[in-house]
C-alpha cells in the first residue's frame, strides 16, 4: 500500500502522510485508491500485515463476525520462533485483550485504521499481524 514509504524505509508516504492513520483522508491518494478498490465488494478475509517498531514481541488484532478466530493458533505457532507481546504492552483504552498476544479490533478505529475500516465496510474476518521490528531476527 505504501511503495514510496517502503522504498525509503518509513511508514509515511512521499507526502509525509501515515497511510494507515489517514485512511479517511481524501488528500491521500493511496487511501482513496484502497477505499475505491474495496467499495461495494465483500471479502471473506482481510489480512493486514504491519510491523511495530516499539514492540517486544509479535501480536495480532482480530475480529470475525461469528467469533471463529485464528489468532490463538497463529500466536502459538509464532512462539516457536520468537516472543509474543503480553498484556503489559497494551494501549490503555484501545486494546481489547482476548488472550496472550491476541486482541480484538476496537470499533473506535473505524475511521483511523485499515483493519477496522475493512471489517465495518467489506470483510467478514480481519486479521492484523504486528511483527516487531527489532525484537527478534526475521531470517
């Protein structure tokens, strides 16, 4: 979603905007394009890959309309290659803990992040993986 940011190793695009935080901003071309792409479509799964430069381990945000979550299985698999963030690293008032390393997607994020937007607009199931940037090697 962010080719210009990817090229220079930053979360901002070439205009200095954080695309994930500007998903409802009509001045951010990447956001406009993704909203147009998903408008009127229905997806079984929206899988969103992120990295968290402050995290000490891997964690997942997830929501599914019938409560059939995959996150616990994914978190258990990740434990074999690196640490998982626990409840001590949550954002007070924003994170909705389900189990170790697994959080619900907060409805307050609908206008602030792609995963919540996708869930409320066009997806039955959303998984947002947050991989730590420096906590463990990715090789």
